[in-house]
């Protein structure tokens, strides 16, 4: 009887131990779960406070004080129609034209008895260049300049025997010609009368192509452009020029210098009062100065152009401060 009572007591104690252990385990799991939920909620709240939806970030205005919105370092333009011109870049040399060069030769064989000029001298029409003694008559004959210009070649000296060969070459000062090289890949886009832009030290010369001439011994053609009088280009100078290849009227365009990329979106800063908003755009055709706007902007919108990078820097700075 005593042993049975003792065994019963032991069984009851074991059952109580198991029950207490199970209760503690359940309570511990519940506390951990509650703690994790609380931590997750805190993290979600923290993330929500610092998240930057793309639309919100892009639509955030950059406010400028009244005395800064019109400061000259940020200029604006009005979005509207524009002429989109594409150009082909090519190179060439400034040259004398055939009509500028005068080859002076005697009509009779003889000996040069006197030379009056040298290479580089500027002569007027009728000036004496040299004197020749004829072999037949032994009379003296003058060689005179047929036109105003500069002596660029002297091919004989005093005492030389000559026989109707060229003695001097005189180049008239005008007109000069620019001869541009047109390679096969460019040939289909370039024709006579197309506009050419030629940069100089004093601005840009705008002229038309006068002739396109095949070159039998070269892999290119020559486009000849007659240069205006008084230009600063010198004969023999190597020049880069832009040939206008096409022209299209765009209903809406923006200046290329105004376009920026932020978070993989390309757009401009549109001004509204003293605030600038980054406005993403869908862009189309382009040249070195303009982008066609396919969507995202209205005609008449005012947008930042020159030094608009200052607005981008301000936006990036503000975004970095907010993220911390």
C-alpha cells in the first residue's frame, strides 16, 4: 500500500513538471513573437518615414528666394517649336581658285636681263616684273603683272635663258576657295547649294557649296565653297566645317544644355514662380543643340537652360540630407 502511494505521488509530480515546462515554453514563444511583431512594426514605421517614392522625389520643388530666382546664373527659355538642323562634319583646305592665279611668261625666247620683284611682293596691274632680251631681235621686252596680287612663285633669275616658260606666278587676293573632302559615306547627303558653316577666329561664315568635283586619283570628292572678301582664313589653312544635311520643323523642342538625367529619368527643370520642378520627358530626334520633346512638356512652359546644373546639384544635395 505504501509503495503504491509512493508511485502515485511520483507520477503526479512528473505530470506537474511536464505541464509547467510546456506553459513556460508557450509563454516564451508568445513573448518572442510579440517582440518580433513590435520590431517589424517599428522597422516598417522607420522605413515609411524615410522612403522616397520616385514620383514624390521628382515632383519635389526647389524653392529659391525672391532675390535668387531671377539671378543671372540661371537663365530660362520658353518651350516651343524649333528648327532641327543636322550637320555633317568634314575637313578641307583654303586654296587659291584657278581664276586667281596668273602665270607670266614671255612671248619670245631670250635672256632675262633684270628682275624687279621677289616672292612675297605685292604688285599692281601693269607693274614691271622683269626685262627680257629677245634672241631674235636683241631688243628688250618688259614682263608686266596682268593683275593685282602677290608674287607667289619666281621660276627664273637674271641671266637665265628662257623659252616661253613661266617666269612668275601672281595670285590675286580674291576670291579664296574652301575645298572640303566628301567621302563616299557622305556623298548621298551632300549636294550643290547646301549650306556650309565655317568657323573662324571672328565668328562663323555661312556659304553655299558652289561645285562638287570628282577626284580621279583620290577616294573622295571636293566640295568647293567661295569665301567672302575680308575673311580671316589664310590660303593653305586646314579647316573643319559643318555641312547642313537636313532641316525639320519640330512642334516642341528644348535646348540640349537644359536636359539632365536623375534616377534614370531624363527631363528639364520647369519654373513655376520661384520654384523649379524636375519634369521627366520623352525625347525624340536631336542635333548638337536641341532635343525634340515627344511627351511630358507643354508648349509655353518656362524651363531652366544655362547653368541649370545648379538646380540638379541642389536637388541631389537636398535628397542626400533627407536620406540621413
